[in-house]
C-alpha cells in the first residue's frame, strides 16, 4: 500500500529543494524512495502546479496547561456572542484577519487541533510548561487531536534551582536537575521566563534587570541564563534554552535584550517573542522601535535565534508565566479583568485580556516593530514565525501574517491606515523585502524542526514522517495558506479543501538526556520538607501519555 | 469526566456538578474581575498571615493546617503564620490553634454580615492608602477599630493569604462578596504581597470544572446542542432542569451521594453504598477512584493534578469503562 503524490512543486529547504517538480511516495506513514514495484501504489494524487511542503511546525504557541484553561474559564464570551461580534466588527482595524481567521484566542483543545491542521500545521509546541502543572498541560495536549505536540519546561524561577545557585552548586548538579525535570515533565526543551523575576515578585520585587539580584537569593538573571544555557548545552539537548527576557513590554527594554544575547557566553539561546523586547524610548511619547538595533545584533550573533511574537489588531488575551510583568500590565486589561497566580514555589502565571488597536500609537508601533524585525533579520533559519499565540494574536491569523511578509503592497497599504504618529516612527515602508515560499518553508518547517531537534519532521526526505501540506499557488497568500488542498498526517489524508476529513491523534515529542539519578535523593527530601506533593507524583510516567490508546511518545535524539 | 463529556456530546445532554452552586460563584467572580491567588506550597513556605473568611477550613479540608500551616520548616525560615478567623463561630476555630498553643484571632461576626464587613475592609484600606479618616464606628456589627487592626495586619504582612469557601457563603449574590475579597487582595498587592485561596467543595469539582473547560471551552454548567457546546450558569443548573429534563444521569463515585428528587427517569452510576429514597430506574455501582482503581484528580488549588492509585482489588467496574460501554451501545442502536 503506497501513496503517490505526483508532480507537485516541492519546497523542502532541508534538502535545498526550491520548487522542483518531484514525486513523493508514502509507505506506512513515512516518505520512501520510489518503489521497485509500481503495482504496489494504491493511491495517486496528481498535484500538478500545486505547492508541496512538509507539515508546518509552530515552535511557540500556548496550547495547553493551566494558564490557557484559566483564560478559557475567564473569557467564555470569546466563544459566545462576542466571537460573532469580533468577526463582524465594524472597527476600521487595518486587518482583522478576514475571512479565514476566526480570531478565537482561547479555543478548546479540540478546536486547537482542528484549526491547526486546517492551516497545514502538523505540530505545535507549548512553550511554558510549569513543571508543577505539567500533568495538566499533557492532559490538555493529549486531548488536542490531529497534531503532534510537545513543550518546554519552565525553570529559573523555581526555588529549588535558585537555592542550588545561591549555594554555588556545581554545574553537574544543575545539569542533573535540568535533565531530571525534562524526564519528569515529558518536555523537549527548557524555557526561562523573566529569569528570576517571577520568583522575585513573590518577594515583592516589581522589576528586575539582567544584573539585578533577587533580594532573597542574591542571584541575578544573568547567572540564571548562564547556568541554564550551559546545562542545556552540556546535556546535549537540541533545543537551545528558550528565553523570555526580563522587562517584557517596557519602553527601553531593547538594551536588556541586547545584553541578554551576551549572557550565555556564546552558547546557543533562543529569544522568544522578541518583538515585545525591542522597544526604545525615543520620540515625544518615549516609546519607539528598536527593531533595527535588535535585528543588527541578531544578524551578528550567530548563536542566537528568535521568534517574533507578531501582534495583529483585535481582541486577544495575554497568558504568560511572567507574573511580575502581567501584574503591572493588568491595568491595561481589556476587558478589565486579570488572573495572577503564584504557583507551588515553582513559578506563576498571569492572564490578562487585551485588545490591540491600530489607532493606538503603541499598538500600531508594536505591529510595525514585529514586521521590521521579520524583514531585517537576514537568515530565515534563525527567525521564526509566531504571534506568541494568543499573546500577540491567535494562531489562526498566521495566513494573514504570511501575506504581510510576502506582499509588500498589501503590507504598505495596511501600514498607511495605522496611527499617524506611529507611522512617523517606523521605517517599515523602506523595507522592500518580500519573503519567498522557500523562506516561509524554512521559517515554518525546516528551521523550526532543526531548532527543536525533530529529526523526522519539517522535511520531505526519505524516512521523514509523512506530514505533508499541499497548497494551490495563489497570489493572495493569505487565502493560499489559510486553506490547503490536502494535508497528510503520518501519510493519511486528514484535511481536504481546508476541512478535516478524518480525525487522528498525534504524538508527544520529548528529549530525555541521560543523567546521574542520585539527584533524586536530594529532590525527595526537598519535596518532603517543603512542597505539598510527593516527588513520585510529580513525575509523569510514559504510560500516562500513551496508555489511552491515542497518545504516543517520541523521544528525539540530538544529531551529532 | 472525559468520557462523560463525550457521552453528553453524543446525547445533547446538559452537564452540571453537584457542588457547582459554589463553583459558579467563584467562576462568576473570576469572569467579572479576575483575581490573584496562590497554591498550597506557597502557603506552606510564604504565608505569615492567614485570614479565613466565613470558613473554618478544617471541616472541609481537615489536614490543611497540618500540611500547609504548622510546618516547622520552610524555605525562607518564616515564623508560624498568624491565623485570623472572620465570621466563623468561635467553637469551630480550634484547628487554628498552633501546636505550641497560640490561639487564633477570632473576629466575631455574623456570617450574614460578611458582605458589609468585607466592603468595609476595602473602604478602610482605600482610605488608609489615601490618608482619609472614617466616621462610622462599626460595620456589620464589628467595630471599625477591630477592622482597622485587621487591615493594618494584612498590610504589614509579607505574604498574607486570604482563604474563603464559596460554599460557606449562604447569602444571595455571594459572588459579589467574593469579588470584594479579591479586590481587597488586589489593593494589598499595590504595596505588599497577598494572595487568595478559594477552597473547593470536593467530589471532584475542580477536576470537572477544568476538564470541561479544555474540552468544550466552557467551565461547568454547559450543554451540547448538536455537537456545539453552550454555556449558561443560571439556566443550566440541576435544580432548574431536574423536573423538566427527560432523563437524569447521576454520577457520584467518591461518596455515596444520592440523586436529587425528580420525576424524570433516573440512572445512577455511583458509589456502591449509595442509598435511595426513590429507587432509580437503573443503578450501576462502580469502584471508587483512588481506592478501587487509578484516576486523576485536580487539587483544590486547581494547578496541581495528582494521580490516584489503586489500593485494593475490586470486582466493581470503572466509571469510564461503564460510560464507554453505554456510548458503544448507543452507537449500535443508532446503526
């Protein structure tokens, strides 16, 4: 039983294929070489003229875990009538992503899976799994159909780690702890959110710069970044340390971001939703774009990767582990409500609804800053397409964002409708670049898979998981990327004409480096003394994910 | 709960939890204004003042003090917390006496007056922040001096934890009083740290609320209409629907709670010791999660999910297996 996809135009950057016409053969969920015996081909799709890419991978999207569930609970109106109102909004926002985007910021687990696959995405990664809350995150992701999942475990604000650092623990101990957390939480990477800041907020600190100590531990964010990036590197985890920098959203924070790039002493780090960290203080309103400085530094610092966290106008909700900044931002909540939580001497979460408006100076400039970054960072292998779903915009607006990147006229028309003061502060129209299909395939497929360390995804080579998306080449890139003709998941046709035709369940990607398990002795006594659950219950067993007959764990090994 | 949700989707059923009168009060507060809350390990390691409003805590959560308050070791070497009860009968406050004999502060107040008293606390804190004086001498039967002392104590605390239980607020529109508590917490956080801890009512209410939310997008009190979830905390309550619905499926696995009185045909899937005033049309006894078979449960603070273990061999089936069989039987009938 072999499926043949014939005559498609292949965009597969992992194999430097830029629109070549080739056939793809699928056998038992994998891409295989042309079979000797053509009689075994049971199904053929003629894809003449169609654009063929691997399934897209969202490397940063809040799809599971406590904070998203809080957002759903707090905002039932997003799903009820307000959703219709959002769709039919008469606001003259430059691009409420019509007609393809539901702009639903907090979809249920089921809808999350469906909306992703309908856009040709076959995997998404939850970037902020609180270790104490990891079981819930996996339960939610386990109930998310259609796509593969995975997550990054949050460290760097937990008291166990900060205690180790303040006690000057050796790097091996840190490494063992980091590896233990990866195993215990079934994660594929490590994230740090506002390094040290969530913890400092519990001691009533309201702001923390890169070299400012936590009042209790006398540990600085820089030290946290050094220790964690080194642990990730020495353990051989493919995914570089995922860093949400200090001072998110603060005017002038670009300096913190630039300094953060230097904090890992040249070891790889990924700076996430960098748009929110690229703000200067110029102009009458003391808020300006520092995209040029950030892009220049990204171009220079080859050990740094970044995703943008583009904002798009309309109603959404911001959900973050960064309680320090979310508590501060709660005064801008729209509608006016927010949930802030301190969680288990581990970290925290903050959920603040937000409405981005094109006539608001700051929001309009945020929009422009994101696009300036996309267009000014030269290497598409080191910059990734995200809206930090749902913080900048719901993931369903990706097709719209892709059009903004690929179509200069469309982009400039949108820009011309923005708040005039913001227009005066942006150089966006001077940026001529238009992303190519090949570059989009890098950002959303090959690059993302390489970054996370997914060996069998994001490409169309032999042996790859047959996650394949087929589009009709249309000048309207938003229409094109919103509604693929076909999506294959593990070789099965699951989407036809942008609608799910078959429900399937994806796998959970993990990384499990080896480590010295004697660390668990100390953890056991720490849990017994200070925490409120047993260490054995903290750990998520493999069969909790795989035993329901739907889930499956894939453990990815770093390629040497 | 996941299997129940699927069954509900298939049969256009309304879903409610036996304790959702309380859950909904908290949810409405959160939907109206939000809140700032904490979890048990933070209480254990950081709380220096614990204010229990209208609840003695120990009746519903008997090991709360032992596990999260009287610990002698904490990460930051904090003192044993000062425990304050507001609007709780003195005879129910024994659990708040520390192991070394320190008695809790008990602010005597009529529980029905809590709305007025909590609003007064907000006003006093606001006035304090704005340097205003107050003219009244008492609020809700409590002297302003006592309330002022409480405000000062909360404000001086490094990490005050305010505990309430929505089920213990027996007055109407309790959600407004809960909102007043959360506003007090927000005000405190302008200068110091403080957090709320809403207690649950048990029988898996936190688990049901969370699972429902990620599966349908809505917390409890929702229904499925032709595959689409709908949400209404007022109309979709068991009380409102018990008499008008055409069948009641009652599930209670942790405790032998009997179903509400209704004339509708009743199916009970529950604890084997369940007693009935009116024999239901169908009763399927099932095992208790965490005793007869494994399961998962959300803790009261909603952020922690714990595995439940199987402690004994039982002949009784598991709830989800029974529901799956019903679902399969329904499918074959449809065919």
